[in-house]
């Protein structure tokens, strides 16, 4: 009888197979953190001044920058929107793990909106199949369960991204099939709905409205994604409590109020939209800032040109911006307290291109005079 027969298969399994895996440490960290965090019913922005040009900032300022995306948390379900460059890293930096992702939405196929789709799918694959991660010898004698419902994801993708991921993921819903003017339930609990509309940006590009439902009311968030302004855009976003607008680079010629960008909102597109739609909160995102860091100046001018009498609440987006889904409360960047959004000041950074802070009235002196 050979050595295997004398010792038994389990006795000769190399000692390293009994050691803890990387996935074990990942899940252990998740278990330790989830009881300390507070992400329920929150919107968390995970992109800074530009989703498409983080490389320039990373190299020039020796401070790693991300393209990122958006994260919504509602009744224990997580919705990821446009996971672009570095989204997965940012997600984990904000103590959000793959088990916190139930729905992924990609509005179009440009890399600053879908770069990390493959990374999310890869992480999902590894976690779902963790019991199969053994050497060939071990798997030859044991059957390993390959499914783990804790990492189930529904994917709502533009057609190009869906084609890119064909054969790599399951539960794919093309956004083009949902452009029927109806609100589609995207949560098994029927408490999250989505309405999809086509936009003016590229082939297969979409904007969305998300409906977060409670027993007595619902909160509606609209997201333009990348699009030029067009007739009907305001109708598609009518009734939103909050809007997230992707503005792109602002040209000086736009201030004459006559010139519009072809494939992005730009300054005039944002103003025209807010002249018709009056959400209680607007977040302006993706400034690009290729001609300088003018984020606060742009936002002030959008308020001035839109309708000062409406007293619109408009904030420039930044990584870590955290707002209650109701659009009424948000977290101070300094003390971490959640206060009324009316008591928050947007503070520009001491240096161009650095992070914007959102500061409560009690921390305004500590923040300095950079409003």
C-alpha cells in the first residue's frame, strides 16, 4: 500500500490548506466594522471633482485620486450607480463591503462610469466560490457548494456594458428595455423603484430616477449621468426631492446663456434644468476642472442664474459627501455629527483641487475662512 493509503487523504493535505484565507480576513473585518458604522438610508458620494481625469491629480499632487461613483443605502439594500475608476477601493474605505451591494446600475459604457464593474464581478465570484478555492487534489475528492446568496447582485446595465460582461455575470437587465415611462421595482421588497430615460451623450446612454419607498411616502432622487441638455429632460426629472447633475467642464462662453454643450450639461444645461425643476437639494458633480478649480464659483453662479428667490440648496460633490435619503440631513466633515442640511456650509479647500468639506455651524470657525 502506498503512503496515501497508509496515512489517509486528510493526513497528507499540506498544512497551508488549514491556514486562514484572504477571504476569511476580509469577512472578519466586515463583521467587526458593520456594527460600528451608520450607513442606513444614506446617499454617499464616491467621486470628486472629476470622474474621468483622476490620474492628473494623482500624479501632480502625489495624492491618489479616484473617479468613483454613487452609493445609496435603503432599508438594508445597497444600490451602486456608475462604479467608475477606483470605486471599489473607495467603497471599502467607507466601510462598505460587497455584501452591502445588492444592485448595480451603469448608465453608459465610458470607463469613468463602468471601470470597476469587472472588479465588483470578480470579487463577487471569489466570495461566492470561496469553498471551491482549494488545490486540485482536495477538489478531486470533495464536492463544494458554489452558491452563496449573501452576494446576490442584480445588474441594470447599458447595452454595451452588458455585452462586455456577457458570460461573466448573471441577473442582467438591459436599461434600454426599461425606457417605457414606468417605474420598475428593482428590490425584492418592492421598496426601491427605478424609472429610466434615454439621454443625449452616446449610444445607449441613460438617466434614472430612483424611488425610495416608505409606508407613508417616498423619496425621489434623479441622476442625469452624462448628457447634453434637451427638451424633455426636466420632464423626466420632474418631482425629484434631490438631483445629482453631471456638469463637465464649464467654458467661459457659456455665461452668455446662449451656448450649450453638445453631450454634457455644462453651466447652461444645469441652469436651464433648475429653472424648471426645483428640488430641495441638488448635488453638482464631475466638474472636470481642466481649466482650474472653480467648483464653488460655478455653484454660486448656478444659484444666481437659476432663481435666487427659490433659495435652491446646491452643493458641489466630493468624495465622502453623505446625505440622508430624505435630503434633509447630512454629516459634518469635521465633527461627524448629522445635522439639518440648512445648517451645513460648503467649504472650499485651502489649495486648488483638494477636498471640499461640508461643515456645520459649530465647526465653521475651525474650518477657516474658505467658504
